[in-house]
C-alpha cells in the first residue's frame, strides 16, 4: 500500500469533489474506516484511493471496485490521476459499442426474426473490465451472442409499467408510446392469456409492448420485447437468451449500480433501466435509491445505449431526471394511482417532450 498520508489526501480530495454522489451526509467522516479496511486485491495506488472514497460516498463494494478499476484505466489512458474526473468513458469500464440497427417489423408492429439474429454468435467477450467486482455473472450468460439484441428507439418516451392487459390497452389507447405488462401470477395458462391479451390490446395503437419476466409467453404471443431483472438474468442460460434473440424480441434489463449495469451491458440488450432513482414502495429494493446525481453518471456512461430511469419518478421530478441524459422515464404509481390516468399520461408526455425539446408526436412516431 502506498504512503498512508498520500492515500488519505487523494481519497479525501475525491470525496470532496464528488460529495453530491453520496447518499448520506458527512461522507468524509466515513472515509477513515474504509482506508483502514482495504481489499487485499487492490495494489495500485489509484485503485486504493478511489475504492476508499467510493465506499465513503456510499457505493456498495461491487460498485466501488468497478469505479476503482475504471479510474485506474482512465489514469493509464490519460497519463494523469485527476481526482476531479469521475470516469464516464465506456472504454474505461470495458464497454465497447456495437452498431445498433432497428430490427424489421411487420404490419402489425410485431418483431420479425431474421436469419442474422437466428444464427447469432456463441462467443460473448468477457463482460467487463471490472474483474475485481463481485458482479453476478455466469458462463452461460457470457456465451450469449456478441451480436446483441434487436435495437429499440433511443428515446422510448413515457414508459408505463402496468399490472394487467386492461391497463396496457387503456394506456396504449391514451397514446403512451411504451408500455410494460408486469403481471404477477404462478399460473402459466393465466400468464399466457394475459400476455396474449396485452399483445392484442396494443395492436393499432403504435405502442411498444414489453413483457416483464414471462419471456416464453412473450415469444409465443409475438410481443415487441421482454424486460428482465438481474435475478432473472442470472437464472437464464445462454440458450434462453438466444431463444429471446432469435425470436426477434427486444430485451430490456434492470440495473441498480455500476456492477449490475456492466453485467447487463455485456449481454448487449436493447435498453438498460437505471434505478431506483428515488424511494419506491412498490418493490423491496436490495439497494438504496441512487438519486439524480448518480443517474447522471450512469446515463453518461451508457450514452450510446437507450436508457430508462425508473423508481419514484413523478411529474415534479421529471426535470432533474431528464437532465441526466436518459432517453426515457418509467412510471408506475404516477399513472395507475391517478384519478384520471389518461389526462395524467398526456400531461407527462407533454412535459417530457418539452424537457427533451422533442414534439410528442415525434416521440410516439419514433417508438412505433
């Protein structure tokens, strides 16, 4: 380990310059305990200082290790250790972009499989340069195709997460450009009926339908895409991911910090959801709310990939959320708990269009 005084000075400077990323006050008071408990695998001075600073800023261990690794690469690339330059370049995190083209669609708005998608490529590169992080990865997932999943619009606009097919149809008819069916059931027949109904509900509306979790039912029904959480991704093998890809479905993945973002990006999904931005009572979250400042860093890192902000977002929070650079905003209670959800959907869409400086009609057309 480098001289403790130098290490402390560097880590302190990082905390001071980036204290807005902390989730709790008094980050500097937490720094000494992390300086005293450095992981054995961190030998580079830059990584030691960054890791301790990130832990003091309330990043979980896996995310602190990711940032430390990226900052080390940034230092090697630029030739200097700049404590003010939080890493945001994809290459420093081991992200190497792929060209993304809009997949063909048929007249009903359903995805069409292509021979290219069906052939795939069984070799996926090692997913991240954050090799010291305890990111959940498995060999089957890394063997998924390097070609990635079919692309979706960079701006998905207002993204409504809805409990059943009736709500999906209601919001699609209200002009919401992107909808997700989050139907909870253990009955496989009921799941298939609900997914089928949701696919029928969006026909003729232009809305893009993602199905949460139930990827087999989504394939059978011909949905536009599937959304999976990190646990779902971890449970799937490469053959399952290739089945989703070969069917032409888009894939959206959840993430809750750097390690999960990098694991999601390694699969080359259609979009990555970033959250939870704010506290939410809808789901029990394993990680605390990330806040708008972290969201900005995440969006800058993933700027070449469609991103969706989710978690506690309502009309009053739209300005700071969209200022981060994300292209889409997912809402749940902001619509389903409103007395006039159609009117609320119109209000949210107008506000998003104003903040993105993009006409509502353009966002709806781009999504369809």
